[in-house]
C-alpha cells in the first residue's frame, strides 16, 4: 500500500500530489492499490523479467490505475511505483523520455534494452554505479534514470510542470 512516506518521497523528486489525490491513494482507493502492488509481486531487477511488459502486466495495470488519481500523471505514477519497486520500475519524465527516445512507450523498451546483447547495458550501468562509488544496492534502472536525466538537463531538455500532473 502507498503511505504518507511515499508521498513525501516523491515530493522530494519534484512532483506534487494534490490533497484529493493523496486522499485517494491513502484512504479511498488504498485497498485497490495495495492489491495491485501485491499482484506486481516482490521487487526484482527489470533485466530479469523474461516476459514482455504489456497492458496485461500487473505493473502496467498499476501505472494505469495510478494515472486515474487526480494530479498523478505518468511521471508521478512512475515515481510512486519506483518507490515501492525500485529495481523493477524505471522513473519516467519528459527529460528521460526525450533522451532515451521513449516518450510513447517506456517500460518495455527499457526492459528490452537492458536485456539486449547479453545484458550489456545492464552490466555497463552496474559498472558505472560502482565507478561512481554508489552503494551496491542502487539498481541499474536508477543509474539509467540518473544518467539520462543529467544528460538531458545538461543538454537543455525541459521537463513538464510538476503541478500539471507530471
């Protein structure tokens, strides 16, 4: 289930959830979102997902359900899911989507890229994490998020307004 701590955490990532949205997440639809998180299963590395991530996938269904909550758009939904399943779910925002060319579809192309060529990208991300002195618990998808976002910001890519349901 989503908690007030989760809402505070995503706020630190430059998104806002409205009072109405928070009420839905923490009270009115709490059980629904808890069941969807349970269906997603425990946290695991996205690279280890052998099955394609389709609209029938529990994690995809969770994202779509979250996006029906007032003030929770694609970016906020991805940050909430990543808070609960940090190794499984990449964070999406307009900057990352622009850099990676994943503005339309994100989860499945990221999964495929991590698995391609004998998991070459995944191994490279872990190598970069280690070279940066980051803790070994930082997942490859977070390294990818950080690198893409930093590259985009340094290149002048803009992100959506966080108040507009990012």
